[in-house]
């Protein structure tokens, strides 16, 4: 479904009067319905790779295709959830959640019906009239998920979506994400710096090197998505192995 072929990304750093190489020679294929997690050290280009998939950045070299079509900008079948939720503080929960549909000129009655239904399914419909500052971090993330799901995407891109949450809320939203993946037959690409989150959620785990980001290792992760996997010896062994790869102790 997604093909990344020989992709490089350079930034023009005006302060240093130089180009900085963020990503180097990235090639990867992601199948329809897969849960793919990207992990690596800070500054390795994880988020940049996600923004390339979203069509917000353009590669310096190489090509990205989705469903056989080259990515040249944002696409309707792709939704992106940002680390800071991307909510406007002056808009209510309902207004934030329906923003994507409003931009697409969906009639007000139709978009409110759809958004309220999703807010209800995620357990936050009663907060529809509140502002982001009046709800918790986990609830704000559910609003961001609602906004993305309302667009009925095929691909959901998530940039460290649970990093600012406490451990219990993070696990609850991880389980919620898995349920949504099953219900909606989504293709998930998630960036995280949390090893345990990567091992729990990812069918495949893509480990990037320090800047410039290159693919160090692609790990098949058969137990992912099962609640019982969290408590297993295999889960902890996989976490230890990934930590050793990130620390340069093994490949």
C-alpha cells in the first residue's frame, strides 16, 4: 500500500548556512492493514519520515507512493495525528473534531452527526461543548483521534501520540487504538520513542539510526496487539533486544 524508495531528506539550515541531512536512503514497503512502528533516537528523522508520508514534506531524492500513486501533497485517504494533539484552544471539542470535515466543505448537519457519533463511541461526547484546556490529556488525544477518524482514512499516521500521558492512560489509548484498527481495517504507521509501546503495537518495528536517519533494522513482531503479550517473557526479550540495537550493542 505504501512504498518508500531510496528517499533522502535534507534541510536548509539558515543559521548554519548549510544543508543538514535528516534521512538517508530509506526504502520500505508497508502492506495494507499493517501496524508499522518507527523508533529511533531523538533527532533521527522519525517525525520527518511521517510528514513525508503525509505529503507535508517532499523528499530531496527518491519517491513515495500510496496505492500506486506518487505522494506530492496531502491525500484524503491519509490522516495525521500530531504529538501535541493539534487542537485549537479557542475551539470547542466538537469544533476541533469536525475541523477536517469543515475544510472539505461537508454540510454542518452531516459532519456533526458523524463527529458526535465518534465522540460517543470514544466516550467523550459529554465533553463536546468544552474547550481543550477543560479536559484531560487523554481526552484531548481522543478528540484528535475523532478528527482523524471522521475523515474515514485508509492510513492513520501518528507522531508520538501518547508520549505526554501517564502510564495507565497510555495503555488505555493503546488498547483503544488496536480496537479502532480492527474495526476500521486501518493501516497504521506510528512514531514513538517508547520501546515498550513499539513492541506492543507494531507488527513490524523499524529502527532508525542517529541523524542522518537510516534503517538499522526491521523486526518482525509476531505477538504484537495481544494483551497477554505485555506480560510474556517474549515481550521483555524483544524490548531488551531493541534496546541493545538502539544502544549500538547489536544488530
